[in-house]
C-alpha cells in the first residue's frame, strides 16, 4: 500500500479534520478550569519549591501536560461542541491519563471496544465522528474509517507524525525501519503500519542482540521467535538487516534511543566499512522535545537530597515509566501513582513498582522532616499534581 498517497488523499477529504473547529477560546476556558492549578502556579513562581510543616516539595522544572497532549485534549473538547448530537468515538485513550479519559466518557465520547485482542469497529456507523488520539492510529484503521464514511478528527501529535515521515523515507530507500519502542504500544503500532520492513527493539539489550546477529550471524528461527510480535510479515534477518534506518516511539528514554542509534551505526560501519556506511544506514532525530525536557528536568531533580520521589501519570504511560526509571537508577525510594485516590487511608499508598503489579505500602511517608521530589508525565494535568501534594501535606501535618 502507498501509505503516503493514502494520507494525502485522506487529508484532502471533507470528512477529515485536524485543525479544530473555531471553538478554541471557549474550550481553553473549560480546560483551564478543569485541569490547571493555582497551587502549581505558585510553586513554579517560587523556584519550584514549597514548604509546609515537616514537608518540603520539590517539583521538576518540566513536568505535566505537553503541547501535543493539550492540543489533543482541546480538539476532543472542540469536537464534542462542534458535533453536539452526533455519535462520537475515539480509537483509543486520547492520552494516558485516567481522569482525562473519564471526563471524555462523561461527555458521551465513546471508546472503541475490544473484542479479545482486537478493536471492534463494527459499532461505528457511517457519519459517526471518530477521534484519532495523540498517539495516532494505524493506516489500516484510518482506511477502515474512511471507507465507512466517518468524520475523522485527527489529534495525532506532530512529533509522532514526524516519526512517520522518517519511516516513509526508510521505505522509499528500501531500508528496514528499526523502531525503538514497545511493540504493543499504540504509537508504535501506528508507526510500524507506515513501514514496509520493520523490526521493533525494546531496549539496548535487544538492539545488541540484533547487532551481534548482523556481525556474526546466528540461529534464524531463534531470532524470529525472539521478535515474533515485533517484526513485519515475512521478515528475514538474513536479508533485511543490511540497510537500516532508525526511528523511535517518541516517549522512550532519550539516552537509550541515542545509544541504540549509535550502536547500529557502529555495527554497520564495522560490517561494511566507513565509506559504505551512508549506503546502509540512515537516522533522523525523532525524539520528542517535551519528552526530552521532562527527562532532563528529572535528571536535575534527582541530584538533590530527596527523601523520596513521587512520579505521577497513567500506569500505561511510557514517558511516565521512563521518569520512574531515572529515579530508580539514582537509588531514590520512588512511587508511581496515577491519582490522589491511591493515597490513604492514613499513611498508606497503592503504587506501581517498575514492571510489577500494584502494591500496597504502609507508612510510605517517613517520620520527621522530609523532602519529596515530584514530577508527572506529559499526560498528567496540574490539578492531579495539586491534589497529590495536598494529600501529602495532610498526612504529614495533621
């Protein structure tokens, strides 16, 4: 399928919308009321710090809603205002935040149901309005919705679209796209749908396995089994690892994406020689600015003397999980929660340790004066951060 031609055709359709509907001012008033926080504004203006009683709160200097997320949520609100009586669907969570998605449900925005592991688009009818979330949607989903005659509202983050453009360039040169991401994450699913040949690597360890195979060969069946859910149909490691382009899920850890890119560049240079490298390798900077800023701010925050770290965001939020990884790497007691409802009763907390199920911990806030570092993922409203800070103050100061 010529995905670039399909996108061009879709963008010219009168049923396709990606610039809003002219309700920006009224929608921003609502968003500010529902998601902004005067307390967080106060903390920002006070050098990202606030003290109450035995508690000092230190906020990261970049956290919370990014521009792409705010744009997607605003467009979803605009869509409901512009189509007050139409049936509205969304192909996935608009962003990875439970309170925002629940608010959309309250506005009668329906989520495409899952039938087993597959989305059930049979519920969508001609003329229905369908929102594509900030993470994007696969080419196949967009084509299906277009064929149904749906009105499509595309809130895909421009940074995600930038990755798609890179993958298109790989395809035009008959290169295999090496995608740093989680194979079942909706953004990576969408990105891989624009590729011809692709291989998804989760981390540096998997990338090293692939590079070792490039240089030394290996067991083909073992390779395909290891990446059984993470490669294009008909992928052949003997043939499809000669010409490579690197892309990424925009919310992955920036430093790891860079390491993976350099590893493949070094590997192909070693195999084919410096003079032939340009024929075998291409790479574009597709790391999201907002993701990078939040990770950089986290690296600065963990250098301070913190008693513990609270990382706030959806449990399925990739960019939030990577903030948690940074705290763990620095040996700071760290708790990932998605809302204030995880706190209490008393000094109890329900949190999600990295790569584990939810756990309950008692007396999570130690006695005596404490310094609590706080950050939040790009899908977390300031209002949620405010409520969690107030809960911490209540526990320690009553």
